[in-house]
C-alpha cells in the first residue's frame, strides 16, 4: 500500500470531491495526506483524512472567508480574473512551502488538482504525480470550447476558429501564472513549460466529469485523459439541521447558488419572485453567503436556510435552480433531477452547456436574468417531461460508475506502471538497481 499526498484548491467545491477520492483510497489500505491552508484543516480532518498545513504566513485563519466574501460580490469575467489571481498567489505559496511539507510527510506520489501548482513540487522532488480535474478538464483542443465559456461544441470551421481565439485569450490572461511557475522551475533546475499541457501530469489526468456529459466530438479524446464519475461519499458530509416538517408535499424546487458566489441578494429575490404562485414549494439554500434574516420576506414565502442537506434534498426535488457548479450538477443528475442553470463564473457556463447539450437543462445567462425569464424556464422544465427524461437517462449512466472507485483503480494502475522498472537486455537485478528509492518503495506498496 502507498502513502499519497494531495493538493487541491481551497474551496468547498474542490475539497468535497478530493476528500471523497482520498476516502476511497483509504478504504483500499492506502494512506492519504492532504496539504492545505489553515481554514481547510478542520473540514479535512472531520472527514478522517490526514492533514498537513502549508501557507502559515500567507493564509492565517480567516483569510479564506475574506476571499470568498469578496468573490461572492463578483460575477462573469471579473470573478474569473479574481480567481486567476488567487490561483497565482496560491501557486507561489505551494511552490515555496510544498517541498518541505511533502518531504516531512514522507509521501511517495502526489495527486494534484488541475487548479493547483503542486505538480512542480513533484517534479522538483522526483515524485510521480497525477492530475485530478475536479472541474471540466483543461483542453487545448479547438473541438472543445474552453471550460469557462457556455458555447456548444460545434465542429464546423467557424466554431473551431472561435474556440481557438477563446483558448488564445485564456492563455494570455493566465500568462502571469506560467511566468511565475517557469521562474521557479528555472531556479530548481527544471525545464520550463512551453505550453499549458506540459503543466499537467505526463502520467495521467483523471476527471470526475462523466464521459456521458462531455461534448461529442469527432476524433480521439485527448491522450492520457480518463473520465470517471462524481467523487462523492455521502457519509463524509457533515450533519445539517433541517426543518423537514416545513416541507408541505408539493413538488419541491431546490435553489442553490453554491458556496462561493452566493452573496447576491438580488439573485435570490429574483428566484423567489420567479417561483411565487407556482404549484410548487421553493427551498432556497444560501450556502452561508447571506444571513437568512437579512433577506427579509421574499415573494411566495419560500423556505430559506443557510445550509440544506443537499444529497437528501435532491432525492425529493422536482427541479434544481443552480449556478451550475459541477458538484451540484452531478449530484442532481445522480438523482435524475432536471435543472435550470444560471451560470455566474468560472467553469459554470461550460458545465451548464454540457448539460444543456444532453437535454436535461435550460440555461438562463446571468446578464439576461430577470424574474419573468426565469419563471418561463422553470415552468418549461416542470411541465415538459423531456427534461426529466433526459436527466434520468444521464442518471442511469452515471449511477453505473463508481466515480471514486474508478479513479482509485486508475491511480493504482498508473502509479504501478510509472514506477515499474523496464527490463531489456540487462538482467532484472541490474534493472532494479536503476530504480530510484522512491520508485522502489512505491512499487512494493502499490503491489
């Protein structure tokens, strides 16, 4: 069995799936330690995962809340730029503090969120590592629009040209991140990256996005990219007090804008107004972005809570109104629930576009959001059975996949291949002496 380290972006939408993956590996006898900042420690340890703190100087307790509160007030391109700057700052910290933390933890391989910079730490220390895509994978392929755009994946020349231009823009915006990275790689004596693909694992990329939700494109899928399924372990979710007695038996509309960009009172007021008077009950989960008392009385008198036990609520929901965060979308589809998506930023437009392409979602762009337009979308999804049927088709496919288990299988297989000595004309004993000590330990433990 192996001792593995993991790095992921410090947000609930990344921590939940990463700890679920870590739990699946633990159940197979592996040891997993997650490296992170102070504000994530309690959540990781509460899920039974070992934790090592980094970023003590840069990220004292309370920093994450301040960053999230600022992000909650942003949307669209402004939110995207702010997040890129957060990724840049986090990358500097990881490259500075990561090597010593990984050495002390005595891990033999790393699992690295694609939004994190720790693959460089692995390269510096000579450790094998695997990229984990907790949002749609980064693809520099003009058959696919970048994950932060809500375009369909047209295969005609104009669509592919549009995709190429969008990819170019993304690379220009992210250029400061790669300059910082290459500066450190040169200081470490490592080869600088010439393209974003080189910053991803040369061994494997594992995504929790099910292949059934990826755009259908002609030709082969990118090399070393493995689609699995949602990384969820229900028993890891913290208990949430909820007034179950207040559910009145009408069809349930569940509205959640996630845990990062949920600070806009206007969005929740629009949702309430859109659903008022429908033969359905609206449940709004604020995700701790707002105080329910601050909202006051909303149109239609919906049930409003700071947090809802989402996995249980989805089993009762007739419809989900969501920002199209990948975890809420996947958890909804696992229950066969159709969606109305109001993407706000980040990967959300790309996630919404993928579900829309499968017929299980209506998308209302943020810049076009108003109560009348949202109400029309809600009524359409509630009354047109094709949306629920499409969601149930996806449900049947996704439920066949044990996402964390499949990912754990791949991790074991990839690390075993990566650390297995190649025996050619020399003897097996001579080949064994050529294997690094870290690789030798990993081989014995994985096997």
